[in-house]
């Protein structure tokens, strides 16, 4: 699947004119090359920032970027990381500046540019990236998320498809609204298809006289290709070959499945509800030839049945009743649960219950890190690897953003499976069922695709454990110099009967055909080989047992990425511009590895570009920073941390607002007051040990969380009754691990770490402990609090943070250089007030409590005056258990 989200936003939206907005995708033999272009003019009277944002698929590689600012063109080329970092350091030494911007999409990675230009400036952006399309459930899917943010005189999307064997079908749909339903045009011949979406300026309007654009949604192209009876397709082009293999007319093999389901306390609420819903549908999908069992685990491990049982209607109904009865609680013992699952498969195999031609798999569903039993991830991985047989596979499903998806991915890849993140939202059940559908119909086992030894080299993976209905296996490589005019392959596989399939291709024929097609991608085979190889090396590196082996693999990745111009975690893009003043070098950088770098966190990639231009110079000076970051999830929290800094995330405006509260030690501030849900959160300030710069710094030392409920605390077998209110003090670091099981509330406490509170599965709060050196002359231990901006409060909620659950309308304008050259200044209109704001940053300490990661925001001075309702003193309460009265 290819997925593109393109959005264009400016800090001062009213004074930006978008002249054109174009997306073009050329898909040749399943390999997609996408180009996103936009032309923008600063039509206002002042210098301001122009934003260009593209969300690209996680598996895509950016391979080119150009920008033209008032006739000066900057072009990009990929270099080894060390080269880019040296140049980046030089740019920093010259006083340049760059910013970090969050990503805000589940399945995407953000490329973002921010350009500060004089009035009248014209800026043209052009981004290129490449990705191999994956066939899932019998379909290739190319999805564009279109969000220009304004009316555009020339708005056009073109998707060109060329498949040499023929296109079986092609469809296009959108969620942009009924007014666009008839605007998509499809031209389809045997081998080619052209899909175009080009609404006029009037057609883009939300209403006849509206000035706002209605283009905001998803545009999807789906297709499949014609296949010969043997399901093999071999293509040769540009000295490279690609073998596609996707048989369909085969009977499914029987399955032996052990479902391993996390039922710890963190699964409470919506996660468990949707897991149960999905499991019922999955169990109904089992056939009479399948065997299965269920293991659920928290701090203990339970088996629905100690042995695999046939999937008869009686057994399936019993299993569904068992699933329905599960009540999440306790810790997470992943190690023992997986070992029990493997033992179950081994026992069935040793007893002769497993058909030698059947497929055996374990499907793990979990949302958190191990907390009970063996908790070292590398040891768990080794333990499972040691007992797994070659014919068993492990598939991992990680629910939510808090799960260590890297671990789930490693342990799956290490055992012939794959991992997938399941986003904990309203359609999580559908995501679970869709994943199962992809692995529910195994057609082949032990597949190998062979080529003559003297004909090819540098081949990608050519042996595969399983093939599932609706998917596709792909092998690529280079041709060796020879006089051959054809290339042959032999595919062998085990099914209900052994298969031997021969495929043949003309070595020169496809190049001749491609040269006659205007919109085909002539270098597809070469780039596809490199794309597959780099991704396989990245996977191999993640499993490498030694640092030396990792280094060798990294060198291979860098060499390939530079040759084929892929921006990876180990390469960077150098962006250069030329004019009469000489060469201006700009930097595109990314972290050293998946756990470190400019974002100091993990998981999803993010490319950031910030370009500052001096109005006083004829040559537009600046530099680029593309930061390829791996984030655990988007920054979508409201935060109070440090001394104390408030960060308010406004999702509709895609903006973060910061302010400090300059109060006194002992003062109690109300953060959340919600009569509708019965939730109150207050915090009491403590002071530093002595004055610094004639001022006592204050921090939160105590939080009071009040929920109208009753609860009991469980720590091992020790049970203590608590009153309605639950206090979190800094003594939390004395606790090793505990879970609170409540009627409405779930609380997890981790030693020296944090307390997480979930109410009704709708309101999430995390309290973070900051420890300092006991003999520090000034600082004291303190707490930070993080609340999801997705929390579902009632309409009556208020408080320093609660009031922003109903997001206010605001506008930032008049952006200009400030007293500090690293911090822009502007004016914000909000709640009928005009407030002076400064562009700065605060810290998110969830992943790195020592250094934190930067969150860029507009800072409001004077304790949030003009942004919060009333004065901050209105939120000071007499007691920790007091309630906020009307402001």
C-alpha cells in the first residue's frame, strides 16, 4: 500500500497565496515514484513563514527535494551521515537555526518545511519519494490524503499505472464529499491506467460563495494485475530482474493457531472490548480443518485448553464464551505466555496431531512491556527463539502507542513472522480482523525461487516460509554480463502437493516497451532491487547479535542508499544552492539510529526542514534540517512539567501553546475540574532549596486526583481498602510495582518511574517522577503530569488545562525577528484578546527524563494572561481536595 498525505499551511494563512498544488504518482510494475509540487507566494505586506508538509508512507524513502526561492534553486543529494553532520555543525557555527515539528498521523511520516521569506517572495517546493507497493488481500492500494488548506487555482492529482502483463481492474474512490464524486476520471487500457482528479476553483469551495476549501479527505486508487496460470511473472529491465509470484487457484492449507492475548490491567476498557469483538469474528472464521487454543496472560498465564482442539462449532462457541468472560487486571508476563504457546505446538507435533503440510503459528496480541517474570526484552527474544521450531511462526500485534513495537517486530522477524501496530481507536477491532485476514489462508509452505547461478547475482531473499492468499512474493537481483537473450526461474513450493513452476522473460523486450511510454518509470527494476535490499538489511541489522556485525551491515546500507539516493536512518540529504555569491550548502539530517538523534525517541520517522532567510541580504542564506526521527507517537498531550511549564496541544489548529505559572510554594492549582465525569485534578507547588536570580523556582510536589468511585489496591496478595480519593505523592518511588483495580479507574505504578491513571477508558493521566541529586544546592524532587489531548471530558470541564478541551479559535500573525535571533515574535488573537507571543520550546520528558525532547510552541508571557480564562490566581484553591468554583 502507498499512502500520501499532503497539507499546506502557513503561520499567517490569510496572507499566503497558493498558486498550484500537484501530486503525481507513476506506478510501474508495483514500484511507485511520487512527486509533490507546490508554488506559493507571500502576498502579505510582511515577512512570514510558509509551510510545506507532506506525509509519506512509513516504508517509503525520500530520494530528492528541491526548492526555488525567488529564482535561487536548492537541490538535494544523499550523502553518508558523517558528511552531512560535519556540514550541519558548520551551519550551526554560523548561527543558523532549525526547528522540530511533530508528526500527527497513525500510519505516516511527516516531511515538513518552514520557510521565512520577505513579502512578495515566490517559493516552489518539489519532493520525490519511492516505495514498493505491497499486495494485501488481492489488491494494491495507493492512497492520497489531500489537504491543501485553501482554495488553489491549479489543483491536480495524477496517478499513472503501467503493468506489462495487464491491469485486471482499477478503481478510484474518495472521502472528500459527494460534490467530488463525479470529478475523478479513469482512462484504462490493457496495460495502462490514468487516474486524474482536477477540481476547478469553484468546485473546491465548501459552498457557492465560500472562501474555504472542501478538499480535505482521502483519495484512493486500487488495482490488481493479470496473471498467467502459473502465477509467475518475471521482468527484466536496466540490467536488473524482478520476479513476482502470487498464485491464487490453490486450496488453503489447514492451520494450527495458538492465540496469546494480553489481559493485563492496561488492556482494560476499549482495548479489551475491541479485542474480544475481533477474536469472536476470527474464531468464527476458523474451518473444521483448523486446530487452535487460547492463552491469556497477565501476571499469571492461563490456557483455555491445555491442548490444541479442532475448530468445531462447539469448541468455537466455548472459546467465544471464554473470551467474553475475560476481565483485565494485573501485570504482563509475556515470556511465560509465549513459552507456553510454543510448548502447546510442540506437544501437538510430538503427538502426531499436526498435519505435516499444515501451517503452525502463534498470534500474540499485547499493549505493553513485560512487567512480571522475565522482563529483559533480549532475554525473552532468546528464550522464544531457542524453543521455536523452524516450521512455527510468530505474529505480533501491538495495540496502542505505549507498546514497545520495536521488540514485537524483532521477536516476530526472528521467528518467521511479522508485526503490526494496532491503533487503539474506534476501529481497532477492524484492524485486528484485517490483519488476521492476511494470514488466515496459507496456500504454500517452504517456497524457493531459483535462477541459474551464472546468470544473476546480488539476489534479494529468495526463500520464504509461507505464502498467504492475496499477497505476493517478490525477488529481485542483478543480471551478470552474458550473451543470454532470456532469463529463466524455477519456483518450488510445498502445498497439498509439491509445485514446480518455470517462468521465462526476454532480457531486452521490456526496456523497449518502457521507452515508448511517457509516464512509466524506466528505472523501476534497479530502484526496486535497491529498495528491497535496503529494507532487508535494515531488518537484518535489527537482529544482528554483535556490534561488529551491525557496523558491517550499516556500511552496506549507507553505500546502497548513497548510490540509489535513499534517505535512511544512516544517510542524510545535502541541499545546495548556487548563485553569483557562490555555493550555499544546506543540511538534511537524521538520527544516528532508531533510538537517538534529534528527537531523542523512537518509532516513526519524521523529516523536518526549517529555512530562515535574512531580508537584508541579496543572497537568501539559511540551512535545511531534515530530521528523520522515530517517535513513540505524536505529541498529542497537555503537559505540566518542570518549574512549572504548561504545554497545551490544540489539535484543530495543529499548534502547541506554552505558558508558565509564576506562583508561590504551597499554592494549590486546579488543572481539571469536570462535574460531568466526576474528575478533579489539583496540584500543590513546592519550592527550590534557595533563591536563584532573586527568585524561588516552584515545581509540583503533589497531585490530587479525585474520581467519584471506589477502589482497592492489589500488590501481590496484599489488599488495602482506600477511600474515594486517591493521592499520588513523591513517595511513589518507594513502590516497586502495583496495579489498582477499580470500578471505573485503573492505576499503574512503576518504581522510580511514573503513575498512569485511566478513568473509564476515556481519560488518561500520567504522573512522572523527576529525581535529583539529594545534595543538589538548589533543585528538589518534583512531578510532571501528562494528559492526553484526546481525553473525553464533559462540556462542563474547566481548570487551567480542562478549559482547552473546547479548543478556542486563534490566529497568529505579524511574525518577525525577536530580541533573541533564535526566537520569532508575533501577535496572537485568542478569546477576544491580542497577546504578544514568542516562538520557543519546552520539554517533553516522557521518554528521556534527563534531557527531554523539544516541543516547539508559541509562548505566552505573564502566566498565560489573555490565553487562560481570567487570572491564574482564580485557579488557586485552599485545600488539595477542594473543587474549583466558576471562573
